[in-house]
C-alpha cells in the first residue's frame, strides 16, 4: 500500500532526509534539524517509550520535564542520522575526541579477533565506517534490519555504493547461520561490532538489571566471546555538537570458560550492564531506544 511510505518507518522520510542533507545549505542545517526533531510529536509510541525509560534513568523526574527531554533525544537522533548520510554521500567526517584512549589503542593494536559491544547511542554506523577505514582489519557490523521492506531496500542500495572498504554489514535475524559466520570471522582475526542493549524477536537473551529494572540483553556477544576466546571491548560513540563526537572505550573483559557456564555469563553480563548504565546515565539524551523496558511491556 503506497501510504506505508509515509509511516514512521516508511522510505519517504529516508529519501527526504537524504535530499535535505545533500541540498540544504550548511548555514540552514540547524533549522532543518529542528524541523526533523519535531517529528517526535507525531510518533506517539516512540515519544512515550523514551519518556517511560527516562523515569528509570532519572528517578523522580516529572512527566512534563521528560516530555521536553524527549525532544532533546530526537534532536540528537536527527543530527546523527544526518551526519551519517553526509559522511556516506560526501565523505564529510566529524571531529573526534577520545575517552579511555588506552583501551581504544589496545583494540586498534589487537592482533586477533575481538568483539566491540556498543549500544543504540550516538552514531554507531558512522563509528563503524571510520574504524574500518583506519584499523587495517575487517569489521563486521551486526544490526537489526529495517522493518519496512522499501526502506530496507533503499538503505541497502545506499550501503552498496558507500560502504567503507573492510566493513561488512550483517543482520541479526539470520540467527544460527549468522552465529557460525561470526565465530569463523573471529577465528580469522576480524572485529565484530554488536549492539548489546536491546533484544530483537527470535534472538537468544540473558537476564540482567538496568536502572533497577529487569531486562534482557542479547546472549550472542557473550556466547561468541566464550567460544572464540576473544575479548569484549565496551565502546560508545556520543555526539558532542555539530559534527563532533566522543568515542568512549571501556576496559576490555573476557567471558572465561568454566564448568558453570551460567555463572560465567552472569559475571560478563553484569560487567557489561555496569558500563552500559554508566554511559546511558552520562548521556541519556543519546540513548536512541524508543521502546519501554521489557518488564513493563509484559
């Protein structure tokens, strides 16, 4: 149905954004981003999801305050999408600063396979492209596919033209086949980048807590790290301003094989969620998760 093009996940908005990024003068860019951010007023479920999560991230916050904070989340989201499009189409990259530089340098110099565990924060796509261009090794970026078929085809056509050398995009919906491919890639010394803050349907999960809420995180990164005996590097990319980003790298950790696999996973997941909670608390306006916590959806 042609009206689907104009729904929240429809291809029209991606096409319009690309047109704006390539044709709107740079001096008018902030005005354009303000327009895109107002889109949150039309997307009730996404707006309510962010407001719901802010109640846990910022205990005691008022609903009316979180309503306006939600605009800030959508403002940053619009900028990160635009920055990603501008880089892909024009190769205009942002300025970077680093926190945890010693851990990033360890990752950069690591001779074997490794897992980058990140979240729906800042500019995951842009960070993967730039890392692939500078690391000198292959990187596989795992992500969930677009829910709309036309949007998925549009994004795949863009990626086919603009993807960085050494970067491959794969999708989490391939389940078992993907797990075997990723294990092989790690054994060949490649880097796997996975978002570890949200579980998509059909994906194995591990229980944990985040901001006092019972949630689940994807089990795949931890199972892969254990099977391939590779380290996990927590890494977050946060927007600081107009085409300015901070790359925060946490201390790497391993999922060590023991007789009690459940205990090993529990320790690793607890370490990851500590890193994740700290990053979200410091930059809640950049956590682009538009669904409420799992326990409150049941």
